[in-house]
C-alpha cells in the first residue's frame, strides 16, 4: 500500500510514520507537511535515507500542490491541522485555512483520483463538553465549542458528505487527548515538565478541575493502523483509553514523577469557553476492529517524563517564551 500522510512532522503524524514504516504492508510512505511552528525538521531525520519514505514540504491549503501529491497513492491519512485550542481562540484564521480548506483540498484530490481510503484524524472535542457520568458515542450530537473544535467538526462533516455524495471511501476517527514523545512544548504535559525543569511556576487554568481522558500516542497510532486496514468506509470511530483525570491532578502526577513539589503550580485566569469535561465511549472500535490500548497510564506517563528528561536537545530549541506562555489564548494584535 502506498500511503500519503499529511502533517507527518507533527506529534501524532510523526509517531504514526515511525511505526508504520516498520510494517512491510506499506510499500511507500509520503509525508506532506507545511513545517508550521509546531513541526520540526529533525523529526523523522532517521528515515531520510529510507527508500520507502519521502518527505515533501507543502501546504494542504494549496489545491494544486495537493492534487499533484495525491496522485498514485492508495490511501491518505489527514493529520495536518492547526492543533492548539488556545491559539484558535487568539486567532481562528489559520485554523479555518488548514483544518477546513486543507481538508477540503485533500478530499477533492482523493475524489478526483478515486483513492481507495481516506482517514480524517479528528478529535473528541467535536462533541463539546460531557456532563458528569456521560460518555459520547459515535452517534451523539456534535457541539464543538471552540474555534479549533469547530474547524475539526467541519472537516469531518465534509469527509462524511463526500462518502454519502460521491462514494468516497472516507473514515473519521475521534481520539481523546494524546501524550507521549515529540509533543510540542506548548501542550500541557511537555510545558509542565519543561517549566518545572527551568524552575518556573507551572500555570493551570482556573481551578484545574477540567477533566480530560488521556491516551498514549502509540495506542492512538495502533488504532489508526487498524482503522486503515479494517475500518469500514462511512464509519466514525471513537478512540480512547479511559484515563480520565483533572488537569490539576495530571500536573501533580507529572511533578511527582519529576520529584518536584506541587506548590510550584500557579492558578491563572481560565481560558474563555473552557470545556469542563470530555468523555467518549470507545467500545465500537474495540468490538468491530479488535483494537484496545496496550499501555497503562501511569507507566506511559513515566516513560513520557523520562523521554523529555533524556531528550533535552530535541525540545530546547522549541521551548521558546511563546511556546511556554502561561495564557496563549489571549488575543494577539492582528497581523
Ligand atoms: N494532540 C491531540 O491530543 C489530538 C487528539 C485528537 C486528534 N488530534 C488531531 O491529530 C492531528 C495531529 O495532531 P498533533 O497533536 O500531532 O498536531 P501537531 O500540531 O503536532 O502537528 C500538526 C502538523 O500538521 C502540519 N500542518 C499544519 N497545517 C498544515 C498545512 N496547511 N499543510 C500541511 N501541513 C500542515 C504542521 O506543520 C504539523 O507538523 C490533528 O489533526 C489534530 O486535530 C490531536
């Protein structure tokens, strides 16, 4: 299978390619990435000489570029997106461009070329906040409540509409919060680790009582591989590992793994429209595709903390003042 991956120099796409290239069923993996601020050229440097891997720099918001790259592949996995909710609050424009227009361009090229399989990598955030004890399944209503989630929901809707209208073999996956190696320093876990290492306060929005369900990135990657091979076109699959924890508890767990005192946590002004709880039911993918997560939460969290401690040369150039900012959602001046 010749596979085109978009956004493969980012966190999840990079972990996906690193795993997929070990699998002989992919004869070629082409990675298209615009090299936005959250990506890193050094990611996947080890594959540079691998004849089954090719990197092409390009923007999925450019239809001509996308049309050219999609030709001749068997399947496309669309990871490419602006991915940080806080930044979508400060400025939604790049989110609309990459996440909606980009997905549309990829879908058009997939349709034109009659590609066998298209997977849109989406998020549990499209469901919006869950009440206590509630867990959304794939049939639940979508109520995205921040610009990032709204753009992801739009891309999904386009993908499903292409399936219904043109018979495009599209699948949507909705995964919960990922953690693991190579995650950009602006995200909660790496930011906590790096700020703590630098002797800085660790900011937490509001009381820190918002809860999220966490999944180790390699479990997400395995789920996506399973979806590519066995998923049914036109279906949506939730992906989660049932590790629900409040943001404050998570930060305290990370600090404790680092041997740091939790009094370095500093409560800061909450992000507007901050969803209180996300929760999804992932029994469909377990039942229909036989996937289940293999990594325990505490062990994977320990491995992640160790990875950041052991790979300072990876994150040091990325851990800028802006990446480690305590409230990046605050509107910046228009460009
Ligand atoms: N991180 C999570 O917890 C999570 C959970 C569920 C779903 N997702 C989804 O998974 C995907 C990957 O997330 P991530 O955390 O790896 O994000 P990331 O920001 O680390 O990676 C995104 C990659 O996409 C690239 N990109 C952005 N716009 C592009 C464009 N217009 N053209 C080409 N490349 C472009 C960036 O350069 C970057 O390499 C996203 O679609 C995200 O919505 C993420």
